[in-house]
C-alpha cells in the first residue's frame, strides 16, 4: 500500500516509542509504564483499552502535550524528545474529540491556522483551505465562511480533521475524534477516514475505547491494559482469532462473535436441504425438480453422490439435452467439521450465497446458505454480547479504584490526563 | 429669584460642556489604563488559583474603601488636582476588569486550549489568538460595569479640586439655599447620567464590532 503515495502530499513517517513512561509527581505508580512500540510509515495504529488505561496519555506524549518522564520518541528516526515542542506539533497533525474548533474563527480561519504559522503565503493558504474542505467532503463555497456553531457535529469533526491535515503533516494523532457524534455520523466519518487514508497514506495513531472502531480503522491494533501495558499488538484478524489472553478476549467483547465463527462447526447449524438431481436423470425430471423447488437452481450430483454442478434454469435451456456441459461447476464444498468462518469464506467465494456441505467421501449432505449463517451468527452474537458485558463490568469494577488513585495523582501534578 | 433649570443650563452651557468633557475624558483615560492593567493582571494570574484569588481579593478590598476617604488619603501623598483623581479612578476601575478577565480566561474550554497547544500554537499566540478573544465578552462586560461605576466616583474627585461635573455638584452643595444651588446639583447629576448612557451605547457598538459572530450570544 505504501507504494501508492499520493503525488503531491507527504506520506507517513515511522514512529518509534522506546520505553516511554509517564509518572506524575506525587503518584506512586506511573500512568504509562515503559511502552515500546514501532509504528510503520503509512500505517493506521489504533490504541484501544478501557478508560484510564493511559492510551490518551501515550498519544499525547507523541506530540509532547504531555512530557514523558523517560524514554524516547523517534519520528522517522529522529528523536523528538529534545526538539522544541511547538515546532514538533506543527509537524504532527492533531485531531480531538468534538473537533476542538475555535468558535470565534470561521471554518477557513480554523483550517488556515497551521499553514499560516509555518509561513505559507496567503494565496497558498487560501487554495489549501479549499483543497482541504474538498478532501473532507465539504463544499468550500458553502462552508468556508461559516462559524463552527453553524455546523453539525459531523461537519465540525470533518473540519477538525481538515485542520489537522492542513499543513500536510506526515503523522496524524487522533484522540477519540469520533467519540462525541451519533453512531450513524460516526460510521460515515470512519468510512471517510478510511477513504482519506487510502489517498494520503499518513501515519495515523488513533485512540478509542470502542473496539469495533479499532477493528474497522486499524491496520494494527494495540490493546492496552492499565498503565498502557500492551496486552496485544497485532492485526485485527489476529486479535480476533487468537487473543493473547483473557484480558484481550474480554475486551474484544462483542467482536468475539466473529471469533466464534471459528469455534462453531457447520454441523452445529441447520443445514438446508436443496433439490438435487443425479447425472443419469432425464432432463424432464430436472425441469420438474426445478419447478417444484423454491430455489432457482438445483445441485447436480455426480455418480458417487458428490456435488458436481449448480444448474440454473438458463443453463438447462442452453444444455441442449446433455447435462455434461451445462451449469456452473462446484468450486468449493465444506464438510460438517468446517468452521463457520470457512463456510462463510466458501459462501463468499462461491459468489451465489450458498455452499454445498459434504459428508464422508465427499457425498452431498446439504447446503449452507447466507441466511442460515446470518441467523446462527446472530444467535451467537447475542450470547457473546451478554458475556462481554458481564466481563467488562468485572474489569471496570476492578479498575475503578486504581483509576481514581491515578487521577488524583494527575491532578496533584497540575495536568489533567486520562 | 431662582431661574428655571433650563435657563440655568442655557446660561452656563459652555462651562457645563467643558466640565462634561473633562469628566468623560477623565473616566475614559482612567478606564483605558484600568483595562490594560486589569487584563494584564488577569493574564498574569489566571493560571494559578492562589494568584487569581489574591488579585481579585486585593482589588475588591480596594473597592470597599469609600471613594471620599480614598481621595482624602491620596491628597497628602500626591497633592490636589488631577493626580489623586486619576489614581483613585484607575484603582476603582480595576476590580470588575480583573475579576472578569480572570473568570473569562479560566472559563475558556480546556479542550480548546489543548487543541491550540496540539496544533502547535506557542503560549503567547495561544493567549492572543484563542484565550483572550474567547474571554473578551466577559472582559468587555467588566469594562462596562467599571465605567458606570467610575462615572459616579469621578464626581467625588472635585473634592480634591479634580476636573469634571463633580464641581457643579460640590458648588451647589456648598451654596445650598442660594438661587442656583439646586440647578447646579441637578445639572451635575443629570450630566453624569447622560454621559453614562452615551458610554454604554458606545460599548454596545464596540461589542458588535469586536466580538466575532461565532461567539456572539
């Protein structure tokens, strides 16, 4: 993916966190304890974890809104812990919850802030404002001179992202940027961010407490437990299919239902009976079967009773008396032992919403279709959601005491942070 | 034979206008000094709880000193005339400005300050472009309140031979029973009320001009 950089824009930089720690004065424990993490250029990494786990503190250390107590941050190999924080922040985009737009400035003035600070000419700034509004899907003519309060929450958030990207920084830090908008707008903003990221290939570090958001947006996800200890840092797929420990599976929560696809077997779900015909059957019989069935195709079995071809009405018309050359060959079958994930995979690749299930020696036993899968997954989802809720409650309770202690420590240090 | 109020005003309008001009000038100039000083004190103290508390307590303590006593206390130190007037007016003008500056600056959404920091605004830039503009509406209110108050207090300045409409009032009080005594007090008092209204109208206009549409109530 990094081999498609947009022609005129700066693509991502690597970020390395090396033994990064933050300890507020007066607090016994550090809020962030020795995080080491390497984020590749052009990658979206999501830091996700329960509230108070230090994910936001970790993020804010990258642009030094919070000064690390020890450790190093390297952006593109350069240690930024020693450079002027104001200069650093102008090269690192920053978008926050509920947009953080300045209400006394127009949309254009907000977006123009960083380019002006880094000394762009007025005409270049004006062009850039229009370009950025376009990029986030807002019409420059309509929105340029509006004040933030005349925008919807979703529009404000878009402008917030436009402002963060205005000076074309290689790195974008996003601190629960979509936390304060309604779920539908959030979906749209997430899709939009994915689209943007495909075009821009920035290095994005994204903080959220919403695991589904993490799954959707992250190339890789770092699941953090208290004090920003990394419980697992891997691709969404890997986390879903093999969570490192109970903490991760607990946090994955509702998403574990996807993982359940792996643990549930085809034989555990209801297999539909499909109309079948055999190789030797006369064409008229095949027609009758088709007419009698509620489906628009029948499954042709070979002489040993194994799924051979899918026959549709149109196929029969073109068959001209012989079944040998008619229909679509069966590409893929699953056995009763296959996981639902495999079945889903097969259903998707078969491209017609169903896959044949075979028993011993490959004999046809039935068909799994999309509807069956959806229904059974739905049931699993419900069950898992209940489990996850209970699990999260337990986790949260266990953490409340500690979080409170940390917050008191933070307040004593004169800087609020989560 | 007492003349009517309007005849009095007609006869002495030049002198009255001069006093009113002097009065307005004194209040205006002292307000400028009080605003600049007050905002600076606010900026210097709002980040620290104790400093902000100290600033507001000190200025409100000053305000509890009766203005006549304050001028009386200043005369032995700075003499008669303009000096004690200006000093007293500026001191009294400080409190509402300092208090509203502190409240306004502390009231700026910390999320916005965080955002300003996060996009790389230096501290002076943050103050000038974000915090002060957002705190400006309450500060302007403070300035308005201060100005109204100073209008009245400036009248007392005549006691120390200061400028302004207070001279009319004091002259009237000193010659109570004489033909024009009441007219003099009335002219002074009404003049001050008229000035106060004019100033207030000016502040409303100033607010329209200086408070961006995005944060206007």
